[in-house]
């Protein structure tokens, strides 16, 4: 019994000699920096989520007053197009092609062949179990953006965001084709859009849709600022 008590006492003494655990302490400047960073992140996140909410919410005095600032933040990178109910399936096939113009060594303009931008996306999606969001939607949404802000008759602007839609669509085309063709820099780009209505099934009895409609956009000059950040 005495031996057990002595062993317990020795164990207690051995434990008492262990150094206390070291606790990390932050200096006052470090705490100020960490606290400020946390407040900044929370504030920025709250402001961004609030802007997204105002963008997708029904029109109200606040969203109308700050419409320009909201559009500047949301478009085009953070555009929101979700709705309460799923949209109707697409009933048209839209193919976007592009061609560019360069200048020969003699100073003559050279127009190159059409490049199928939509065909590139389709080739990247088919057979791919996990196609990228960009291949599925980037070009399609860019065209929807342009089509919704321009007249189909004369390509005139119908909304204030029309110029932004042009720049967005042009940069996508130039990025796909490249800075130059055959060693010559690209100086202008043109887009062609072919829209074909999906034919109804034979058993529906509906009339066959009209033939595809082709819409050629004007030539857009390509400047140095149009190439910035694309590669």
C-alpha cells in the first residue's frame, strides 16, 4: 500500500515538472490587421451579394437609382439569368461564324475564310462527360446579349449596353482566331450568325419551319485595347 502511494506521489511530481503548454499570442498590430481584413472581406461579400440580389430582383426604386453601378459590376462576368421556373427549351439552332481581315505586304486588304466558332464548341462538348461551362454557354450568351441590344434590321443600338455587347462578342471572336493570320496582324473582324428553327417531329402534323436565316454583322475594327488580357 505504501509502495502504491509512493508511486502515485512520484507520478504527480513528474507531471508537475512538465513545462506548461505554449499559447500563441498575437501582437496588437497583428490583431488589428486580421480584424480589418475580416471586416473588409465580410463587407465586400455583403455588398456583392446585395448587388446581385438587386440585379435579379423585380425593379424597385433602389435598383433603378443605382442601375448603372449594378450593370457595371454584374456585366459581363457575373451576369445572372436564373429564374424561378426553368426556361423553355431552345427551339432554334444558332451557329456563329467569324472571319478576319488582314493587310498584305503591298497594303491590300485580305479577307480570310469563315471560322465556325459554334462548331468549335460543339466539337469540344460531344463525347465529353464533363464539358466546360465556357464551351456550353460563353458564345451563346454573348450572342443573346448582342441580339437583345441591337435591331435585326440595321444592327443599330436598342439599349445602352449595346456597345458593351459588341466589344464582348468581338473579343471572343478575336481570342478564338488569334492576333494574326499567316503572319499578318488582324485589323478587323466580322461575324455571321445562322439561325435554324428545330423541325417538329413528323407525327405532330405541324408545318415544316422556314429555311435558316443568315445575319451578317458589320466589320468591326480590331485595336490594341481589344487584345489586352486575351492571352
